[in-house]
């Protein structure tokens, strides 16, 4: 599963380089326990101008959330928990 997600992530970055005027991009998705408000995904992009960088960041994040299955376990105040997938 991890190799599949990494390969999909690399493909998304390569496609972003084709779609937008950027020279480099990276995305990091956290794993493990996170608190409410913690950064789960970080995207960085290098380009000569800011607008292609902003557009590429938005596209990369939206595509990661849509195309790469990510499971998370949510914990609730009543001590119950539930596993959820972004691909529903």
C-alpha cells in the first residue's frame, strides 16, 4: 500500500510539472497520531512566478485528496473511534 501511494504521489508531482510553469514540487503526508489543527499534508513548489506556484499547490493537494486513498482513525468524546477513507 505504501509503495502504491508513493508511486501515485510521484506521478501527481510529475503531472503538475507538465500542467504548470514550475520547476520543482514536493508533497509530504504525515502519518501517525495528529492533534486537531496539526498539519497533515505539506506541499512546496518552486517556480519563477507565484501564481503558477499557487495554482500547482492547490492542484497537487486536491489531486492527492481525490486520488490517493488515505485512511484515518477518528476518535470521539464517547471513547469510540471509527476508521474513515478519503475515497469513501
